[in-house]
């Protein structure tokens, strides 16, 4: 178990998120991906008597958020689990937020195995209680399955070539070992491009290990039912696969009116201070009266 002090996550698009939620005194809000608690803290501090429910799959994140939000006492309720499986009962919220994908802390804590920048076991589980890991996929799935997930979830054009080399060279123990083999399985000109050759494969593995897109679709199908009329939902995504699902699901819901025709992007100042905000896209919708 990691120390909560190690779970440091810089929330992106904070001003834009708080403004778009239009937080009201006495309102009740749901942070479906609490992370380190940064967005939740801003929501609670914006207006008096605000209540909040905070969700995360990651035990480290829940512990860090509990420490960060301790001053708010029982106005904050915590629930650990996949946001797609959350059951609010009869509760309706004035606003719902979700900050998708992997957090800064999960990337930076070496042992979690999300990043190939440091040597670690091939793990990538957001929920450490689940059995499926990146190592299981890489070392045991068939070549065709690997190629398919690299192409579908990583949008990797060289997926078949990479999958073939991985099968030839496995088993793998560490993130850096896998990244090196991926790097040498692509043409030389791709090895030194703008992004590392392993980036898309690692994204695909993370999505599959954590069933991220399936969970997102289920969550977005259910979440509008949890909003009060006039309540708002704000979703921050970090890659095109997520954003496409968010865009079309919000637009296709009979319970919602889309408030952002184009996604809100981070300002230049925030992008300079926090490079991870460069790919962030925020979309809002509002619950309409039935």
C-alpha cells in the first residue's frame, strides 16, 4: 500500500469545471473519480453547506482524498469502486463530475506499472483487488488478440508488427523491458518521434486491464438519471476514444441538453504549468425537465 502523501494529483481545468457546474449553496455533488481530491476540494470551498459523494476504484486515491478533505467532516461521503457500478439510491445531485483516465499519481508511483519511464512490474490495475494485470495480457493472450487491442484501444497502426515481436520475445517481467522490445519492433524513424513507440500500446493495455471504455459507457448511460432537473454533468477526457464516447452519449441522451458544442480546453498558462492538461477536453450537459 502506498503512502497517501505519494498520491499527488494536479487537477486539470479546475476553474472551468467549477464555473460550468454553477455550484449552489446547499448543493449536493458527485465526484465520480475523486483521485487526490483536488476537484472535490474546490467544489466544497465554492459555496456554503455543500455536500459531496466521492468515488474512486483506487484505495490509495480514496485514502489521499479522505486526508485532503478531512476538514469537511461528514459533508463528504466516500465510496470505493467502479463508478459504473455505483448505486445512489433515491439521491439526486446538483452536479456530477468525472476526470477520466489515469491520474498523475498513478503514473508517478513507479510500482503501479502504468508508465514505461521507470522499471516496474507490468501491473496497471486501478483496483488492486482485481486479478487481471498487464502482465497476464502481454504474456498469455494470443498474438491476434494483442494486435486487435493495440489497434482498437491504442490506435496503433503498427499493431500486428508489434504484437508479433512481443509474442516472439515473451515472457516479460517489467515495463521497461516491454517498452524496449516495442521500440525495436518499429522502423527506426518511429523510434525517435514526438512520442515514444510504446505510448499507444501502454494506453491500450491500461484501458483493457481496467475496462475503462466499457465502464465509461455504462456510467454515462446511468448518470443522467442521478441529476436533478437543471443539474449539470461535466466530463474531462484525455484521448479521442474517451472524448468520442462522451460527446455522442451526452448528445444522444433524451435527459440532457449539451452545453458545450466544442470541448473546453486548458488555457496556455495551465498547459505550460501542467503538460498533462494539454490533451484534456471538458464537456458539459444539463439535465432537462421530463
